[in-house]
C-alpha cells in the first residue's frame, strides 16, 4: 500500500514517461502554423508542414526566406514590430495580437524568443469570439464544501467558478500539488451530468517531471483537439537546422505527447486548457479546464484565465503571509512564557513540560520529552523506550539541529513493531500510537534533546483510479498506456501524523536556546539531567508535590506513582477527594492504590480500567449517601533513569449524581414517549390491516362486474364499477403506504442488505417513468446515470420506491414541456448521491420542512390540482433513513426542485469498475 506522500509503487517502469522529450517532439497541433527564424529574424529556418493551408505556399517556398518575402507587406510589418517589441529577451516573453496574416480568418499571433531562435505562431481562432453561455454548472456539493471550509478552498472555489463562467469549459478544476507531486482537486465546477472529481488525488506520474518543468516555463497550455493529427516541422534539407528538432518549450502550439493524449481520451476529454499556478517560483498547482468536444480558445479567454490565476496567487500568498505572521506571534508568545517561568525560578524541565500551555500544547503535539545525561522526563503520549532510543539515535546522526518526521514507522523501520506495553514500560504512549516526532538535539555527546510527538491522523485519500496502477502495459503495444479508469479509489492512511511545519522547528530551536542560556554552557547535560531527577524526587512525596498538581475546581484529585515492577501507590490527594470518600488527611498516602480502592469501594483494577477511558462508578459516602462519580485518569509524567522507570498518574473524580438523576428521569420520559408512539404506530398498522380486507372485496367485486361475469350490465353500471375499482385501488395504495410507514416508524421495517447496482436500478426507474402517462410530456435530461455499475448495500425494493417516488413527483409537478432528470454519482468522499431534478413548480421556502411529514401537501392551488395523498415523501424519507442516508431538497418556486438522496460511503461496495475494498473499514 503506498504511503500518503510517497510515490505509489507500480509494476511498470514509468521512467519511460519521464524520459519522453516532450519539448522536442518536432510537431505542432494543426489549428495553427509555426515559423522559426534565426536570432536576427532575417531567415526562416523552420516551418510547419501545414503552411500551405494558411499562406498558400509550400514549405520549400518559405524556408530560407525573410518575413517580408513570404507575407503581405502590412502583415510582415506587423510581425517585425512585434519582434522588435520583445527585443532580445529570451525566456517566456510572448506578445499577442489579433491580426489576419496571410489569411482572412481571425488569428492570434504569438512571438517568443527561445534557445537562440525566434518563434512566430499563428493560431486559428473560433469563428466568433462571443461570451460563452454557461448553462447550469454544478458547484461544490454541500458536504464537501463543509469538509474544505477554509479560506484556500473558498478562494479556489471562487476562481473555478469565474473561469467556468468566462470560458465555458465543461469542467474547470484546480489541482494543488502535495510535496510528493500528487495533485489534489481542491475546487471544481462541472456540468451536472459529469462525475465529480473534487477531492480526488492524481498520482505524481500523471504529470511527469519534465511536463511539470515545462509548466513552470510556459504558463498556459491549450490542447484544441485530442484527435487532431499533429503537423511536423520541417527545415531546409541538409542544413544544420535539419539535424535537430527545434526546442518548442515555450510554444503554444506544441503537439502533445501520445501518452498524454491517450490519458485525456481515457478521461473522456477532447480539449483542454491548463494554466500553471506558480507561487514564489514553484509550481503550486494548476487550473485545468476540460471540454468534451474539440475547442479553440480565444486569447481574451486565455487572458481571463491568467487574470484569475494571478488573483488566486495574490490571495494565497497573502493568506500564507498572514498565517506566517500569526504563527510567528504565537511562537513569540510561547517563548515569552517560557522565559518568564525560567526567570521566576522554575526548573527548566518543569518549565518545558509540566502544567498547561507547555511544549505539548505549543507544538500542537500529544507528547513531549526532555532527555539528558541518561535520564528523561516524558509527558503525554510518547513512544515506547526502544522507539525513543532509536529516534534519539537517528536525530543525533541527522545534520542540523532539528529532526522532524511525520512517518516515524517508515523512518525507523521495525523497531516499534509488535511492541505492546509491558510491566516495565511506562504506559505513557505505546508504540504504534505515535507517528510523528520533532527532536531538537542540543548536544550530541553527551546527548541532550527536547522532543515532541504527534499521534497518527488516520484519514482517507481518494485517488482518481488505482494509484498502484497509474499506467498499464497493453498486449502488443510498445509504449505503456495510461490507466483507463479514474473512478475513486480509497486509500486509508493510518501511519502518519499531521506534518510538522517550519514554525515547529523554530519554536523548538528557540526553546532550546532559552533553556541553554538558563542552564549555562558548562555542562548542560548534567544540569538538565539533574533537573529531571529533581522533578522525580519532588513528585514522590506529598509534602514536595508542586502546588497546582492537585488543583481541579470542585473535583477530587488523586496522584499515584508506579515504579517498574511495583504496584501503583498513592502519593497525594486534595481535600475534595478526602471529602468525597469520608477520609481523614494523611491516612492513605503511601498505601497501594489497590488497597485504597478496596477501602473506598472502587474496583481494585481501577488504574487499568480508567486509563482506558473515563468511567462512572457508584459509591457510598457516609455523609453524602449514594453518589455517582465520573473518573478520569491521565498519565502525568514518566521519568526514566538508568533503566528504572517511574510514572505518575493523576485521577480526577467528579460528582455527577445530579446529572445522573436528570438523565434517568429523561430516559424514563423518553421510554414513555417511545412506547406511546409505538402504540400509535401499532394501532395504525392494525387499522390499516383491518381496512384492507373489506377493500379487497370492494375491488374484487367491481372487477367482477366490469368483466361481465356476473351477467350483462349497462354501460353506465360498468363505468361506475370502473370508478369504484379505481378509487379502491387508490385507497389500497394509500393504506399500503400507511402500513409501511407505520412499520418503519415503529422500527419494525427490516430492510434487506443485498448488493444493489444503482445505475441499473436508476435506468430501470427512468424507463418505467417515461412509459407512464405524461411520461413524454417532459424532456428527460440524458447522461445523468454513469455507464458503469455502482454497487451499494441496500434494499432494492426500498431504493426503487425512493427513486420512483422522487421521479414521480418530479414528473407530476412539472408542467408540459419542462425538464426532468436523474443524476447518480459519487461524492469526493466516497458516498453516493441520487438526484431527481425538475424544472417544475417548485416549493415555497416555508413548506420545505413539512413536506417530509405524512399527509402534508403543498398549499398552493397548483398542488391540490394534482393527485396525491402526501405520503410519498414521508415514505421516501423513512426508506432513506433506514439506509442510514439523508435526503435534502433545494427548490425555487417557478424554477424547479432538486431532491438529493445521499447514501453513506459504508454502503458503497464498489466504485466504477475498480473495487473500493469493502474489507477496509470506512
Ligand atoms: P404528494 O405528492 O402525494 O402530494 P409527497 O409526500 O410526495 O405527496 O409530497 C408532498 C408535497 O411536497 C407535495 O404535495 C408537493 O407540495 C411537494 N413536492 C414534492 N415533490 C415536489 C416537486 N418535485 N416539485 C414541487 N413540489 C413537490
């Protein structure tokens, strides 16, 4: 399994892609032509083979000539002016003008100087440069907006929205590169029927390094048509120029590597525009625009994209600067606090580790340590002894004062593996619980170090396609090919911590300097080692335990100590603790925790129990009666010195008797309410059941009369019988719905847990709806249901009902000529959505809440004119709830409604054709 941040392993040699000289492919895209001139711009040295199509002259008539020789005078003059304009500057300077050189079509002309040559590129423009009309683009889905609800995501979101509006591309995304060059889609606008890519990660190999390098030189890249035949560039035969293809690094028309073209085709993209986002000279990310049909993009739109990129860069930089200032302030503040503690006479180890707002909190870590002279003090969650030894060893060998990693197990190998806590190890942290460390080495021999530790942050990375197989080798093909599935592929990352930022190193270094200054240069190892031992001494005796250790407003506090190989014993308590248990001062200090627990009526394995999580115990107090006490314990400190380990735990006891009583009363009330509601549902179920029997008789007899089997009847009677039958059927449906609803509400509806292919189900429901009366009165938007399967765990009958209800309503509430559609797809977080959209009458804002309740129908005349009992949505919601899903609605009166059902990702079995491993816990 690849590490997040590492390059995924592949069975293939991807250096093949990296080695492709994409700037020397010697071809251009055919929607324009290219002339290369020598450095003085006097002689045309290269020309694209399609020149005749533009200038009416074959390449050999153009090569070796000057611009005025081959172009009409005014056009040539224009070009000469442009060239003069860019002067002798090399590098990515281009001037753009719209003029029609040698052609009546509108063209864009770009001139640049590169590698000792001048390049003139003339591109055909789209016939009309009109502002694109952008019908309904889908913005960030809500749940993702929530997920990435920070400034960067909002800025990126604004940028894609603007680019989509200004250019009209089908999909506009912003990728942000991670340190391993994988790219994550952080913002996206797309046509509603397209599968969202938001939140997906693309492996680094998708944009090989030489392509990334070109993106830093040439900031804008337009591919007009993936299926266009590239045009070769020719030079005068036999000349020096003929020997080598010109360097097209900065060319806009440069043709595209066949690998990349295939990649685009596999993604269903026919044309693209990519703009580099460069921050402080580094490729930070890209704006990527995709279109499903070939597309020429006029200069005005390209300029608009670049303007948006410029805005984004400015904002991101400002944001980063603000963040840096904020961090610097916080570091200054923390250092001020440390200095103050030291100058007030606190020993340096306490000043760094003990109490609130010390190293652990300042570094946003979970544990910290000071190690000196063979002794070490540890607080919070820290790795086990052997892991610490290995970490210190590595840190001492590393150049520079601070050693930081967010992937400890990858760095130190197997040391930590398989180690659990044992009797001699402090429980302060357990190996495997720590994934990151930042270690400041103050001195190497003897070793003095200050360190902080972070726990792993488990999270999902959603890759666009299996990152283990970014490319494939197809039978009979010489080259490797890009993968052909981009369906979301989940990777669970469990062994990394939040990465350490530069300010962390800063803070550690400055803390080290402050402490170093305080202990003096003589023998810092000895001074700090003594401070660790002094700290241990103080915490061993109730009389010297530092003030503050036993403070906790209104709560009982118990401090215990445990030495390797011995049982925990009580060091000290506060008065509240004594009061809670009717104890006299001085009667339990020094006793084993085991004995004390037995004496005050707590379990004798109190320590083990409470260290694994908060517990509530019932106790009896002579003065207070029966009490409920919530008990929390934390490892406060561990000290290791020459093989011996001592650790201190602090237990706090909170009297929660009052809460308990209230909670018990509430629970009783709730039980009563539940019983009442269940009785109501049962009553409904019984009544419905009783109604069904006579109703079936009514329907049966009306059918008998209609069939003529009871003897001849007049037309009128037959017609009445039909009406009775229809009304009966209607009533039966309603009763069935009620029965189901009451079952669901009473919690008696059991849903199946079978694999359901949502795309097949969706297509079935769509075709059923279209065959219904009025099915052809509306237009059904195509393409909302993906081609491949989409498997979920669920109840196919219930899900069918959900879809039919939503589509039925959409059809019912949309007047003739309107549009109805169903969209099924994945959210970036792996959950699945089903959306029924219509352009119907819409729902007033004050009705949106109530429509999911039984028998609530819209109040407007246009609702009452349509048939219905107001049970459909209540039923739909109950079914969705039973699946653990959610249903939401967005609606505007007169414009239309969108009902969205979200099924949680733990119901998703497979994504596209690539399995999202169902064995992986979500
Ligand atoms: P019914 O359709 O039988 O009235 P539902 O429970 O299915 O009952 O819907 C409740 C109400 O929600 C409807 O009466 C209507 O006011 C509103 N509603 C549901 N779907 C739509 C829709 N697609 N467009 C407009 N209004 C709708």
